[in-house]
């Protein structure tokens, strides 16, 4: 009896640590973008070069998910070990090892986040949706707190100092697989049917996920730099604008379950996408601090529910498709490609305002997928069952 009780306590502690670790990955995911103005100044980077750094991090993060198979404990520990190693590389030789450190950092993040999601999903087979929703809520908390922490430093932060901070924060989680208990109950046999396994359906939803993650990361990563340039804010004030964006996204994810009591998934998805277009247009046309903040909050609130609804609509359409993993992988590459494209367009046009037309175009393409390609089409069987 005591052994069983001790195991339950150990399991609960392990779960808490998984969620806390995921919160820190949220902070570290947005760290590079938030500190980008300071890093770009320190190393005299152009917007195109800065965009390349963002692309390297998010591409390696997406690639990290491909290394996660069945041995989730092993990949969890390996991911959390790569992060502090990358931090130490950045602290020791930022100029010589900077790009390699960022690639290793992203790879570790991708492995740690994917492994955590898989472990939590396996431990809660009967409440997987709720467990994973709360997990992403924790990630959003971390992404909101990071810009606030950077803002308190008043811009007095260097790349080596960031590397040391990353190593100290992520290092302890590398031993989590050694002390954690991640026993999973026996999964019940799924009764879901494969409603639509056509490759075109997978491509459609993968494209939607690609655009979403690309828009989220482009706006989030370039927000601090954008605030400095368009309204002549200080680094500290611009970091607060970034925090407002991530905070609004957090609120959007928190409010979505309540709204879904009143409307269907597809209805909320359409509302959020159309609202996103308006928020991004306000953001790129902002010339005053209040307009910038309003655009950041509006865009963040609109973005909040979109990605979980992409996954929900896909599962409603395709059931337990074996191709679901590709949606996660390809979605992650959206953050790499669109963030990089924003920097390239900004450098070519000598205007970050023009560069942010990239996420605006992404939102318009999402509308096209929704209206022209049936992204929000609800299967007849689902409507009949619901009614």
C-alpha cells in the first residue's frame, strides 16, 4: 500500500515537472525573437541575417520532432540536455559558435516539447484533449513571461548572458527522465473511424498549420523590433508590446473552451480567421503606440484558438489518421519559413512594416483555404451525430 502511495506521489510530481518544463520551453521559444534587437545590434546583423537565425532555430525545432518515436523518456532527456549545451556554446564563443548553438537549441526544444506532449497524451488517454490543452496553456504562460523578464533588463543583455540563463533554466530538467514516473494506463481500443484519409486532406490541414505557426512566430518574433522602429519606442517598451501579444494569445486560448459552449468548432474557426485579418491590418498600419498595442492584442486574441481548432477539425474529418504527425512537423516549419521571409522582405523593401505583409498574406491564404478548399467543411456524419 505504501509502495502504491509513493508511486502515486512520484507520478504527480513528475506530471507537475513536465508542465513546468513545458512552461519554460514556451519562454525559450520566444526568447530569440524578443532579444533580437539587442542581438542584432551587438553583432551588426541585417534583417535578412536576423531572419536567418530565426529560420535556423524554428527549422531545427521542427526537425527535432522527427527524432521522437516510442522512447519518449530518452528523447525528453536528450532534448533538455541539448538546450543547456547550446547555452554554454553561446556563452563561450557567441561569434564562432552562435549559429551552431541556435540550431542545437532549436533541436533540443523540438525534442523536449514533442516528447512532453506524447508523454502527457499517453498518461491521460481518457482526458487527452483537456490535458494537452492545459499543457499548451502553460506554454503560453512562458511565452508571455519571457518578454516581461527581458523588459526588466532594460536592454542590458548580451548573447553570452542569455546563453548562461538558458543553461541554468533548462539544465535541471535533463534529469527528469531519471527521477520521473511516467507509467501509462492501458489504452482502450479506439472506436474512431478513419472518415477521410485522402492525402489531399492531410495536405490541406498541414498547410493551415504551416500558415498558422508561421503567422504566430513572425508577429511574435518581430514585434519587439517593429515597436522600436515604427513608434520609436525603447527596447523595454517594445518588449512589453511583445508581452501584450503573447498575453492576448494566452487569453484567446483560455477563452476558446467557453466560447465553444455557444458555437461549433468550425464557426469559431471562421470568426477567428476573419478577425485575425483585421488585427494584422491594424498592426501593419499602426503609427501610434496605442494603435500598435491594439493591433498586437487584437491579433493575439484572434490567433489564440486557431491552431487547436485546426487539429480538432482535422480529427473530426480524418479520425485517427496515421498521418497526423505530419501536420505537427510541417506546422513547425511554418515558423521557420515565414519568420525568415519577413526578414528578407523587410531588408529588400527597407521597411519592416512591408516585411510584416508576409503574415498578412498568410492570413489571407488561410481565408482562401477556408472558403475555397473546404477547410471548415463539417462531415455530414458529425452533424448527424451532434444533432
